[in-house]
């Protein structure tokens, strides 16, 4: 069984890589991006693992590496005809320094590879393994974003006959729901899927950023201080100023210093967290799994950090604005539509607060995300994107529980496991749907510094706050 430290000895050989362009070429045009799109142009990677197909379901020819690669290529050509911005390149406006997207049919990269290892030898696929980095294609573009493909994919065949499909998509192109729709569209075009009679309902993508490009001028005048009007931006400034005053609070949360851990919270454990909330409240309190897990995680992580009680700490979480704007964004919107909502307390206030109080503050933050908040948030992001300094006082949560990526069936069947790789913001926590446990459980992927990993696990895996 390969451990993360042994994985560099395992071999993956890339046999070929090709450029895949849309089957039907569109006239080149510039797609203006919103300030939400411009914040993180980096590639976000996911690795899909598929078990060796059962011989009675597939012919030998169907599951050969060449057949799978050719099928993915043809399906991708068809998909890119509709999702044509994915075949473009980012373009930097020299006048204002802003990124936009040049839809020029340059294409995406598809690679074919072979691994000299069985999937079973990789151990628990839920846990990050540095070997997974060999299962994705990483383009060399020398830091020039205009040369970076916006989608890259690598199909790898293992010795056991299993497969992985590692996919990277630029965060300037898609957010989570849009990436999910794109991958579903691609997999639904699969020749194997079509031959077996499987079809998925796919939204027709809407690529134009629409109202996210042109904030309402009347509302813009009414928001004199967009930073103060968008709590997430205001709280970040406060954390940065706090660190500037006391640099000893600044921590090293770079990706190289963190260990990625996945905690498997079963449905029963999450229900026990909810029951704990109802004690003394006559069973009158109810909440979502996201709310209770986020509140529990924030408190556990803050305890593990051992910060002074007067230190300001912040919980921020992504909120989808698609149905929160008036009117809502169109179905199939393919850009970035997420903003961060935020709750800020001192460590002392957080520790003295009940879980129910914290959950109510999370709800208040979520309710605050409306047209005015989104406009203020985007206005505050004007100017060149800036890297966020390392802030251990910031707990970031991204909820993927409504995005069952494991259902993306490139080989007809659902993926056995889907693993995100190291994200651009290394300490972000992902809440992912557990495909087992009747979908009631949650996989929690978090980056932890080694010195707090054990303490965090102890607090987080205890149902008592």
C-alpha cells in the first residue's frame, strides 16, 4: 500500500497529449469577465477514480485505453462546440490590467497515461496522496496566463484495469456548479454512455456574464463604502490590520506547510451534533448539516489554534448568488456566481457562544447576501487581484454537498471516489457529499498545520462543542 511519502517512487508515463478543439468552431470573440471571475485564474484539479469495469458489462475493446482516450476526445470536441469559452485563453487588458476571456478555439489539452500500480495500492482514496499530482496534466506556460489552457485532462490506466481521469479547469472560467455542469455535459456525450442508453439532463450553458458585468449605477451611488457594505471584505481588512499590528499572530499557512486531511462524518454523527443543539431547547431548534458542521468546525479549529481570547477570528463561506439576485441569474449560468459571507467574533466570544448562537450568526450572514451585497462585493474587488496573506484567524468553508461529482460517469458508472488536489488557497475546507451513507454523511477535506492536526481531530470528532 502506498503512503504519501512513498508515492514518489510510483511511476506514471504519459504516452501522448493532444490539443482538442470544438467540433463546430465559433467565430473568435472577447468574453468580458466579471470581478468574481478574475480573482483566481489558476487551474483547480479534481481526480476521478473508476474501478475496473465488470467484464459482463463491457467488452474488452470498450475498456481499452485507446478506446477510452478516443471516446473522451470525440466527446470533448462535441461538448466544446457548446461550451466554446473553455477552448479559449485568458486575455489581459493592457489599459486597465483586467483579465477577460478570448474565445479563440485554441483548444484544451487531453493526455493519455499509464500507471505502474494498482488502484488498491494507493490506499484510502479519500485521503490526499501526493501521487495524485501525477494523475493530472500540468501545463507549462511560464506564468503567462494568455498561454494557459483553461481545461486540461489526463486519463490514466492502472495495472488492475481501473482508470483515473484528472481534470483541471480555470477558476476564471467556471465556479463549482458550472464545472459540474460542464463535466456532466462531457460525460453525457460519452460513446459508452450513449451505447448503454444513459442520458442526463443538462442545462444549456449561458456564458455571458450579464448583470455581474454592469452593476446598477443607481445602487452603486447609494453604496458609499463598498468595503463596509460587504462584510466579508471588511472582515478580511480587519484581520490583515490585526496581523500588521501584531505580526506574531501571522501564521504560515502556505500549501507546503499544511497537511491535507479528510474526515468522514457519518450521518449519525451529524445527527448527534444536531441533537446536542436541542438540549435544553425542548427540541425546538433545527438546522442544516452545512450550518452545524461549519459551526462545529470553526470552534474546533479555533480551539486547536490556541489563540488569545481577544483575537478576532472569522468564519467565511461561499454563497451562490444565482437565485439570490433579483431577477435571478439564468439557469445554466457558466461563470463565477459565488461571493463570501462572513461572521467575525473574538476568540472569547466564539468560545462563550452556544452552537445555536453561532448557527444563527451564520444564517444572518447568509441572509445578508442580496443584490446590494453582491454589487458592493464586486465593487470592492475593483483593481488588480491581490494575494491574500496567510491568516490563521480565517476559517474558509466551501460547500460541495450539493455537487455530487462522483456521479460524473465517464465510464458509464459512477466514480468510486473524487479527490480535489491542493487548492490555490491551501487552508480552505471543502464539505463534500458522501456517496455512501444514504448521502447523509459528509467528507470534510481541510488543510491543517502539523502542530494542530491532532488537537483539531480530537475537538472536531467529538460531538460535544
